[in-house]
């Protein structure tokens, strides 16, 4: 059993990027689906597909995005912040700013999972799940 499914999700993406893979498959959960939608909306991944028929939980297939000229991944770094052993929370006015606004922090709030920019706009705080840039 996986003790931290979000860390596993991020590590699978990180490893696929390091190996230069085009597609990565990840076991699905509702939180992972929401994080995947945010990564797609922010332009960090090319596309995604939720497959429910494979297993009981289903899988998420993510097509990773690479730069056309340099062949480098769009995701430079993806880092887990709040861990099961040490949760990190931030209020609405103390949300982190990643690379002076060039990166995103994914926050789990009472209004759902969103980026730090959306959370600032809605004036809600929550658990800081990860940084992506």
C-alpha cells in the first residue's frame, strides 16, 4: 500500500520526464484527477485521459509536454511540499509565490484544489500540496 499517493503521482511524472517518455500512466484518484486538470489548464502537460475500465480505480494517462526546439520538458521541477508526516498550511495572505509568479503552487482548499493565484483571488488558504515550475 502506498502511504503517500500524491508523492507517488509526482515522482512518476518526474521519472517520466527524466527518462524522456511521452506518456505516463498513474493509478487514479479524485485528488490526482484534479491536480492533472490544473497541470493541463496551466500548460504543463499536453493532454490527459481518465480510463475507468482498466482497474477498479482506473488510471490517468498523461501526455507530457516538451519544447519543440530544445526537446526539454516544460516541467522543470515538480516538488511535494506538504507530506503526511508534516502538513504545510498557508492562510490566504501567506500563500507562496513560486519563481515570482512564473511557477504555480497547487493548494487544497475548502473550495477544492486550485492554484495559488486562484486561492489568492478567492481569498482562501489551505494545504500546500506541491510546487510546479
